[in-house]
């Protein structure tokens, strides 16, 4: 029989229950409703299905899976999963049959007691190759009304409707997939799961939504995680000024939580612990979404959002000790702009130690990035080149989401009198002519710190991303020649960046990933500061890897039909990793950048393709390999068929290959 599900009927049912309504039921209202559903008579409840709202989850390998990324697939199949269940073994067989025709398969695990490590071990033991998406908070599973192990959903992209729900071995499953592949209109069908089908484990429901839940829990959470940006005058597009605003935007808040777009924190929560972590933990996410699904009730008590002050100054840390104001620059409505280089003379007649920096754009919509450095004032702005910022002591880098940098305790950057401040500015157009006058706020220490804070980079200017490639990886590294302490890491790519990570390889050969950003977002970039700095003995590699998506599935891709090379503009690409650190023991020349050492380290980091700690002749640029063969052989004094760092540095100097133009 056919069951007509009316939006109005369900809405009336939900609103009549108000606080404490079942999450799966209320989710129908929050995420949209499928119209007519054909269900088996034996399981009328199976007719209650939902629109396939977008979500992002991380699989057992640490890779992000976003549902709507697969919009171009003919169909997406999701199946309930639990470790040890033989019922999901059929998934690999089905994938082998249908994936060749473009169907996307994934399993979803919401078991609270099964970690990603457990899932990975179980999958390896059983030879399961499909991605198993870990739904830590259980919100995606509940939103999809996925109730059983091996329960299977077929989703039609484009309409984003669940067009089949039930066991994968039912004839209707294959018929639905074939119809989608044939481009036919598909009516939603639900089939009952077997009576002995195992229920998916669930997290305990929110037992009691008290009358003071909003005032005691929800609003304070929003103040802590969100209101700093979403305040009057803040960078958020709307302000969290009271309960009514939250209730009005609650469907959007729910969606951004499930897709992990907000709060803007994209580090894998299972790797590393970081300062200023904005992410929601499992309990916070469940509490907030459950409250939204219950209608976002006001309840009783004070409204803490009423006390959120407007941002009456652009300076988050208070008035700076020195404000460096850059020249005004006019940006046209359209077109591509070259990098701009501004010099501002240091007005101070005494040396200072900088302890914190904020870069405040005049028009943040046009500022792609700003790199603030300082150096000898004999340079002029017009003589700087695109690599200048790499070879001067750095104050900080501004990108969206990274505007303020408070240096680690007992560190600082020494700025002598008589220098100039230099800023590399990258402007992008957005359809409206405007002007920008960026300011840099500097905060000084009263006393000299013990250590000089260093900012070095990892680059791969030789990267090439083939046209159409959906998962192309590039990598490079920086090797410490002295004992060091790493404070923070900064991944950077452009619109094709999909995922990024940093790994530490210690001198004993042990390697561990210390930062993973599985769903890299160009719009939100930051230095990730470790709660506990990492000690890196001399010889340690910091390896930076980035995965790029140059396919048509990447909706931000400027042009998937071209091979992409390293370049400054956003329609080009970068492998760029920032390292903020200090040397373990202070050195006399820590105030300066030794260009020969740094250039050699940069070059070795991308030329040493197999990352074995030496550059072989066949890893050198092919265009100059023959000419370099003789000096290369001479410099290989220990006859290892490769140049370790001291040999490579000398080779670069002797061969006159030390050139900023290469970077």
C-alpha cells in the first residue's frame, strides 16, 4: 500500500510534543521530508524516511567523507555497520558490482564503544575495503533514521532523496540502483528488515531537557564557541544577540554542525591536542542538535547572549603598542592582481621584542593573505619580489581564520631600530571595486624573552596536479639541523586543497602524524598551536603532505581541465606548510635568517622525493642533471650515491643554485 506523509501532519505532531521529542522524528522537520513513499505492509514505520541532508564524517583511515561532494554520482549507498557483524560483508561484494558504474558506497558506524582504531583493525582483519564512517555523536545515523546493522539506504543525488531503504539482498535494492543508472524517475521504496536484524547501537538520548537548558547550557556554549565571531561588528554574517536569533537560524546551525563547517575548526579530533580548539565534542554536539530538534525552546532563566558585547574595536588584544598602517590600495571589481609589497619605516628609535601580532584588513573580502616581515630598510617596496617574505624574519601570516597570533610563553621576535616593516599582500577581486588599508598591530614584551620565535616554511614549487585528478598527493619536508621545539603548524593550499597533514619523523625512524586536516577549507586557515610543544631533536623531519582535488566534483575548482602548477594566484596551487618553533638552546644568530642554510633546506625538502635524507642525482631537476653530474659526484664524499644536508648545502653554494627566484 502507499502511505502519504504530509509535512503539515508531521509538523503538528512534532510541535505538540515540544521539548523532548524523539530526535529521529523531529529531524524530518529539520532536514526536509520525502513526499510519497511505497512501503511494505509488514513494516509501515519504514515508510518514514527523510531527505538526505548533507553531512561530513571521517572514516577509519582518517579521510573525510562529505555526502554532497558526490553530487555527480548516479547513486550513493549507505549501510549501517558494526564491528564483527557478518551482515555487512555483503557490502564489498555489492561495491565490486556497482562501483564500476559510478555508484558510491560507504558504511556508517555509530557504536559509542567502537573507535576508529577498532574499526580499522576489524576492517583489516576481514578484508573490508570500503570506507567506514565514524558517526561519533550518532547525529547522522539518527537524522537518516538508520536503525539496523546492514540496513541499506540508496540516495539519489541531485534531488537528495532516499529512494530505497531496507536490506541489500532484496530485489528492490538492485532494481532501484539500475533505474537510477538508466536515468529513470524512481519512487521511494521501503522494505522491512528481517526480524532478527541487529539493532545499531545508539548513544543514550538526552534524558531531560530542563526549562533552564538554554540559559544554563546552550547559550553559554554558543558564547564560548561562536559569539566571538557572531557578535555585532564581528566577522560573522549575523550576530548571536539573543534567543530569537538562535531559534531563527537553528536549521542553519544544525546543518553546519553535521557538515562540520562550523565551528570553523578542521583538525582531526583524534590527532593532537591544540590551544584555542573551537570544535564541539560529542556531548556538546548532541546537546545542541537535540535542543534544536526539540524546537530550540527558550525555557526560563537569563539569556547570556544578551550580554555579548559588540566588537567596538578591531583590536582583539586591546590597543597595540604600535600600529603599522599600510598604504591604501585600490582593488578593481574584476581581474587578477599581482602581489603587492609595501614597506613602512619603523618609527621607533629603540629595539623591541614583539610578543603578539594582529593583522587587520581594511576590507577582509579582498585580502587573500598578508605576510608581515621586517628587515634592512635599505630595501624599497618596489624592489621586493614574491619570495622576499621567506628570507626575512617573520611576524605572522594572515589568512582567513588566522588574524591574531599570541607568541608562546618566553618567546618573542626581536625587531631592531632602523628596520622597515614589509608586507606581502595578495588581493583578490569579488565583483565590486573597493579599497583596502590593512593595519598591523604589534604588542611588545617588557623584558627580553629567552628564545627567538622562528617561522620557517615547507614548499614544493615543483608540484603538478594532473587535470581531472580527484586525489593527487604532493609532499615536501623540512629537516632540523639543531634541536628544536615545535609550537605550531600551518597548512596552506588554494581552492583545490582537499586534505592536509603534518608528520614528524624522528632520527630513530619513528614517524607519527601530529596534525591532520581531513576536510581542508580554504576559507578557514590557521596556525594549529599544540597544547604541549613537540621536542624535535636535530635530524628530525617535519613532513607536509597535501591532497588536491582537480576534478569536476570539487565545486571550488577554477578549471578541472588543466594541469595545475605551483603559483601565487588562487587559480594556481601551493604546497605550503608553516612551522613556528624555537631552537632548544639559544644561538647568537637566531635573530637572522641564514639564507644559505634555509635555501638548502627548502630545496632539499622537495628534491628528496623518496625522503631518505639525501638527494640523489636522478632526483635533481632533469633539465640540469647532466651538467651537474660531475660536481655532484665530487660532493658525494661519503659515496652514498646521494648528498646529505651538509654536502647538499655546499653543492648548492658551489653550483650557484642558491637563488630566491626558485621559490
